[in-house]
C-alpha cells in the first residue's frame, strides 16, 4: 500500500495570500478548493522523517510543511517577503527589536483561535534543549537570551506576545538584517501547544492529532506497508 495523504483546504480566516512554488511529494493527494483530486502515482514513497516544523531538516518534510503551515511571514512568487500570519512588521532603528502585528481571526485547522502567544510558545519550544531542534541556533541564535534558553531557561528567550495576542515582540542580541527572511522559514511555523502536550512527539504522526495553520490540512494518512 503506498503512502497516501489526503489534504483539504482550510477555510481562510484572512485574505488568501500567494504562496511560493512548492515541490510536492509524489504521493500527496490534495483537495484544492476548485479542482478534482490529483491522481496518485503507483510507486511507493516513504514517510518523511517528521512533519514537526521544529524538528524537520529534510527537503521532503519541508516541502510538505510549507503547504500545511504558515509562519509569521512568507516569500511570494517574486522572492519578496510579504505578510503571512502577521499582517505587518517593523524593526527598530537599531535593528534589535522586531514587532509583528498578527492578522485578526486566525485559526488552527481544528477551528481554535491562533495568535501571537502560539508563536511565543513555538519559538521557546524550539529553543528548549529537550526538543533538540536541528535548526534552533540557525533560526533563533540571534535572539537575546538564546544561550540561556539552550541551557534550560526557555523563558529567557526574548520573545514576548502581548496580553491580547495581537503583537509579537522579538529582541535580538545583535542586528540581523535578514531576520524577516528567517521569519518566513518553514521551521519558524507555529505548533499548537494543546496537541503537542496531549500527544507528545506522536502529535504529528496521525491525521487525528495533526493540527496545522496553513491553506491545507491533513485529513487522512495511510502509512506505506511492506509486501514480501
């Protein structure tokens, strides 16, 4: 039995934004808003190593993650940074403080609310040494408090959501002119605290527990079987 994932589009709570070209895995079956399902090739494709944005370091996983998740910012077809989950962003004059203003009405694929607090949780989870995120230093190493977070004090990471969840403020240790591009990296996608804490590492291995925030969601996941 080949690997079969069935996705369906998530009702957009914010305006539909252009997405960068995506190289999809051969046996992903998508259910776009106005199209018939794509036919699946007959060859067998193994599961990606992980679909947890914080843990993925492979091309096949990334190609899927950027379709079913959305970071603060995204890259459009002209290779320009545009708003994703954040509608606007700005950096202070000294380049150290970045403020992201979230869109209104954001939702997870299970219909629950999503806001800046989810990004604060996700970034601190990535910085946690127990998570062992392979790109933690690459994505977060320029943020103030990263070394202390890697030593076990995750609250030291200088990422703070406002009480109302509308804004996310990130303070860097040194100016990083490309931090907006980093905020569009697939690894910087949010994960839902409730499903991670309820299901542990297994949250991203089943359609029943997989919660995402992109234009598509996984509704069915049939792992490959080995025939003798």
